[in-house]
C-alpha cells in the first residue's frame, strides 16, 4: 500500500504535547538531559560506576595509577611532539594554535545543535 493512499487517521505532530500549565510539561524539559546523557541519569551513573570499577581493577592488576598513567601519556605525547615538530616546527605551532580555538568552538556548536 502506498503511504499517500492510507486513509487511517494520522496523528498531528503537536497533539501529544502538554499544555503550558500541565504537570507533564516538566517531564518534557528533562528530555534534553536524558538525550545528552544517552538515558536516564541514574542508569548512566550506574553504568559509569560499573565501568569505573572494571577499569580500576584492570589498572590495579597492571600496577598503574591515574597519576602514573597521566605522566606516561604526557611523556609519550611530548616525545611525539618533539619528534614531529623538529621538522615542521612552525607548521605544528599553527596546527596547535588553531586547534586551541577550533576544537572548543566545534564542541560548543555540537552542544547547541543538540537542542534543535
């Protein structure tokens, strides 16, 4: 059956929205938070808590601490930057300077686009 010939009643896009004084309107405002988090805050918190326990246990078994991990990543990144920027010193500075401005603006635009 072709969709245009379907004679069943169709719901209007605004028929399920609550009126201004309706108590259900409060639930609609929370949907942005749920959409941003990817679920209810409690469920997201429990998922993150479970994953934190798993990652913490794995790091403890490997003898890693958050500080040690940070400094290892920092040293590795610093070594790569030193190696890469020796050849392209000015070009690398341009990339980093531009990224400091572009990436936060891009993130802000993504956050504001979520509301639409």
